[in-house]
C-alpha cells in the first residue's frame, strides 16, 4: 500500500478506534509499529493507514507542522523587556 488515497476506509476506522482506545487506556498515542501488530498489517502499511487517518486533521490545521509550530513560537515569543 503506497497511496494514502487507496487506503480501505474500514482500516482507517479500525486504526482510529485503536488509537483512541490506547489514548484512554495509557494516556499516550501508540507507535505505528504497535498499531501494525494490533491490526495485523506490516509496519509500512500501518504508517500509510496512519497518514490516511491524520490527513483530514492535518489539513484542518489541528496538528501543528514544523512550519506552523515555528510560526507559533515566533508570534508568541515575549518581547524583550525594557528596563
């Protein structure tokens, strides 16, 4: 599986369910290798499915990217004190 667009919607649903369950149970997001074992797929396919799951969230701007987080840090930096 190489394309995010070719991912089976049932796999994205299963992965989303697995991620949310892990967040509730452990308080941390699972690694894609853990997700691969849980879903019975190889790690490369798991990463592709994970990218498909996160694609709508990223395009909405909910997950910071390097560019947006750099911009955020610059805009929220405290101005130098005068005095």
